[in-house]
C-alpha cells in the first residue's frame, strides 16, 4: 500500500502535463507526455487489481479513471495536432 501514497500527484504537475506548444521539440514532448500517461494508467490499473482494503477501492477506481481520461485527452491532442507518434 506504500506505493499508493507515492502516487499522489500535485495539481500543478497535472496542469503542466496538459500544456502544449507547437514547436517541433515540444511536439516530441507531447509524445513523451502520452507515454508517461499510459504508464500512469497501467500503474493505476495494477494498483486497483492489488488493493485489498475496502477503504482504498474507491481511491483506486478514481485513479484508474483519472489516468484513463488523461491518456485519452493527450491522445486526442496528438490527433488534433496531427503529430506523428511513430
């Protein structure tokens, strides 16, 4: 359960992860943000699958849903910007 407390994310870091610029280097950063969001989502799903305390189930569900929404948002931004992710 110690890993759950390590997963706390400040609002500032989330907002910074959603900010985008349109230069070539920053498009590459967008792809990196997408990969990081995918890892966060996978980690959140892993935590959910391993939670055994009833009080933490809601927390784990919230994290999975939030991580999924972040990943989908970033994916849409990439598609919107026509960034080649290959």
